[in-house]
C-alpha cells in the first residue's frame, strides 16, 4: 500500500492527480499540502485524502507518516492574469528547495516526481524558476523523476488566468464573443486527466533526472483554437491584427 504526499494537489492538475490516485486499489493515503483546507473539503469524499494546511515556503511538513511517494508541483497561484512575479519566483525556488531537503530525510520514500514546465525553455521568470527547481533535483542526487508539463485543458481549468484556452472560454461564457490578436503562434493541448495518468506512469517507471515532456500531440494555432471554442459556444470570433497575445 502506498502513501503519497503531494504539493500543489488542490490546484487544477493536482486535483486530477488526486482523483486518479484515489481510484488506485493500492492507495492507502493521499496527503495534499494546501493553503486553504476548508475550501477543499469536498476532496475528502474522493477517497483516503488528508489535507495538510500550510504554505510550501513556511510550513512544517508532516511527521510520523511513512510516505512512499512524493509529487512536488506547488506554485504560487497561476490562475491570475498578472501574478506577483517576485513572489511567484520565490515560491517555486524556495518551495522546491525546502521539499527536496525534507524528502532527503524521509527513509521510506521510494519514488519522487518533480513537476516542471515546458516554459523552462522560454519564460524569463516562471521558466527560470522551473529550471532552478530541476537543477535542485539533480544536485540532491536523489531518484527524482522530472516532468515538463505543457498546455492542459479540463473542466476545472482557470478561466481568467494566463492560459489562452481559458481566456477564450471565459470570453465565450461571459462576453458572448471571442477576440484574439495575431493568432499565428501554436500550442498543443492535453486533457488534464490524461496528463495525470502519464505523470503517474513517469513516477512509477520513468528514468530519474531525464525530463519528460507531457503534452498533446496535435498542434493548433491560436486562431484555430479561438474558432473551435467559438463554434462550441456558438459565439462570434473577431480577429484583431497585431502581435499574438
């Protein structure tokens, strides 16, 4: 029987991971670090879930529980259009340093997964923080698996955050029309439940310290994405000349 400790387990991807783990017959416990346990009370009904309230940069981690698996994916809130970038950076870097330091003292941990991002190769703030997180994993010389996650889609995805698909759905729902600029850049999308299954496969059988890309396999331009969302919601789509955004 396996006992999981998850940071970021109450976010968009984290909740999909918890649901998937609760459906596994060998799951004995899923302990999720969260900043607001009361707001996530419904997760108790999913199975053997325990919510550990605290912040990744300051919390005291659980003691006396013999965890077998650790998944670290905590960020500062990524459902904001304009996040506090210094706080975002600090939370990722300091949070990763603390969780890896704690993990090194847990003798029963057998498998460890670090959730990184495809933005590690391009984003000057978020991506750089994720690069440092991966570097921490390598420096600690533990059997960490690393997964770089790209664009996800699903029923609980943030609608007012930084993700294009969420912004398009929000416009369709609340503005009853979609506007997009440029539209030539490309993305690929993977359903969050499928991503959760892939991540657990990496946790179980992946090669340590070899970053895996977890992404959809169908490229789509932002213009085509806007049109697809518009078609689903039966709303008009307006293309505005200018750089992609």
